[in-house]
C-alpha cells in the first residue's frame, strides 16, 4: 500500500479538528471520549496525532468527527 502525504501531512482535517475543538473548549481527552461514545475507538494521543497531521483519518472517522464537533465534513477538509 502506498502512503500518501499532502504538503507533508497525512490528513486534510487536522487543523480544522483542532480549531473546532478549541472553539468548543473541549480537551483532546474529552474529544476522544465523545468519539468513543459515538463508536470510534480513538485515544487522546490519536487525536493529537490527527491534529498534528501525522495520522491518517479514515472516511468513517471523518464522518464521526464532523458529527461530534457539530461541523460539516466539507468544512473539516477545506484548506486554510
């Protein structure tokens, strides 16, 4: 399997995930807990790696991230 990066990052949504999380005053641990309740098993360190762009985000994870952060998937993947 070929691993792709875009501008040195492994996902498009990391910066927006952090922006939405901080805007809602939610910690990484709290976001991980919300994701787990919604059915996606991620730990706090995985949230951190998503935000730093060092972890890939699957399509189903993106869907749940958008839902728990109350934003659209399109907004999460827009380039800043």
